[in-house]
C-alpha cells in the first residue's frame, strides 16, 4: 500500500497524516497491490480553501448578490480561459455544484436555487490552477 499526496510526498502508513506546505488543489491517490494486481483510487483535496485567502489581483471578479437566494452573478475583468470550471464547495470542501464557463466569457450566472442555506466557497479553476475563490452565503 502507498499513498501519494500530489505534492511529491508519499507514505507507506495505513492511516498517514500529511501536512501541505501551500494551499491548493491536490490529487491524493491510494495505490494497493496484491498477487492479483494493483488498484488505484484518487481524489482531489482542497487544502486551505475554507480559509478564503485573498483572490490574486491578476484575476478580479465581482460576485453578487451576496448573500444570495436564487442566482449568483459573476463578472470577470479578464475573459475566462478554455476549460474554466466554477465549483461551489461547502465549508468542509465537498463539491455541491459545478458549471463550465465558456471560453472568453466575462459574465456568468450560477444558480443556487437547490442549495441549502449556509456558507460556501465559489472556486473558479482550470485544470492547471485556481483562478479565484469567493466566500458565498446562501440565504433562504
């Protein structure tokens, strides 16, 4: 058995504890082997996202209204890149909802009609990096 934490660190422990040096999105994998073969299970983990660090200045977005009850509007000063995804995470970092942004879009809508009241993180990302994150409050 081996754990791979997505930052170059690995562990052979059955229940390892790992501390990340930087916030971000990491691909954590568990690899198990026996006489019948090898199997791998991977999951993305969001480290430090709930702390809501400042959004990088190079990618400025406005998100309103906040608190929101129906539809969230996102205005971006920079056009969205190809393969940009907007992800709504609950406060534990679990994915609640997601939409894909059209390449070049600067105005987006994100429905939270089916999302329970609470505090969330709206994450804008490409496969390569996190573009922005905002704390969102859903109120009914």
